[in-house]
């Protein structure tokens, strides 16, 4: 799932050319799109059953090319605690959204 603002950035002409060139048009998929980050996240969370807040594993990253700073849920902490080079800051943060329902990032330098 994603937001409409991301889907609006898709170059569908280039996507079609790539799909046809690779002989794999069936691989072209557009995810469900929602008007805001809050709506997209709520929809994703509705698909996870059963879970507890402590078991939930969410990770907020800047992008897949910059994985130096992460905001993770409590469910990720045990696995990360023993990893070499990982520094965990003990802050209890809440996700915050702007008036439009879009995520305000705690990950340094994002968005």
C-alpha cells in the first residue's frame, strides 16, 4: 500500500516500455493507494492479525539507500540489540502526522 502522491509520480509510459521489453507485463502492479500516510498505515495495520503492540515490527527509514538512522517499533528492539554497530537510543516516540494526515519524520534529514 502507498499514497496517491507516490502513485502520481509513476512514469507509466516508461513502466509500459520496460514491461513489454522484458516480456513481463504481468509483473506490473500498482499498489492500493490512499490519500495520506495515516490512511495507508491504518489499512496496512488492519491486515495484520493477530498481534500485540509489543510484537508489532514497524521500521521507518529515509529510503533503502540510506539505512543509517531508523525509527523502529518495540517489537524490533530485541533483534537489533545484539547486532554489531547498532546503537539504540532509548527514546519512546510516537508517530506524528500533519493536518493532511501525512507522516512527520523523526528520521534525520528525511522527507
